[in-house]
């Protein structure tokens, strides 16, 4: 099941976003999107292009479990994507650990 925090916004929609939502929804675990095209991200972030989503991990205690969720997500999305565990302090906008999921910058779409 896939849910979004109330603060998550999709002011526009893209092919990569539709693809990511479709694949994430198909996973058998409960996932919460914490950011899409909203809130503050680093300059030139893929979020502003509709090519990235953030996924909650603080429901998992162990870092190894958080990384394993990232691996499952990456396996579901394929090799045009990357998944990074961003921990507090990764950049000045990162307040809580989350998985940053994005289409690779050099990837063509579709
Ligand atoms: Zn992100």
C-alpha cells in the first residue's frame, strides 16, 4: 500500500512519477511518500523536475532494514533509477532519514 503525507504535492505530473507510483504501489509493503514536488530540496534537485520521490524509513529501526527497503524499491524500478538513504545532515534540507528515489540524471525517458 502506498500513501502520502498530507504535505506532499504534485503541482504537475510526469512519466517518471507515474511509473514510480505504479511500481511502488505494487510492492507488498506499506510505503509512505514524504515528499514529491514540494518542500525544500537542494538546488537543481530532481524533485523540482518531477523525477524524484522521498520514502519514509523511520518506521524501520535498523539501518540495515532501511537499506534493504531501498534495495527492494530499486529492484522494482529498474536500472534507470537510483535510491539513496539520506540521513539527517546529508544536506541542510534533510531533517529526517528517508529514501530519496530518483530517475538517474542521465537517463532518457521513456
Ligand atoms: Zn529527495
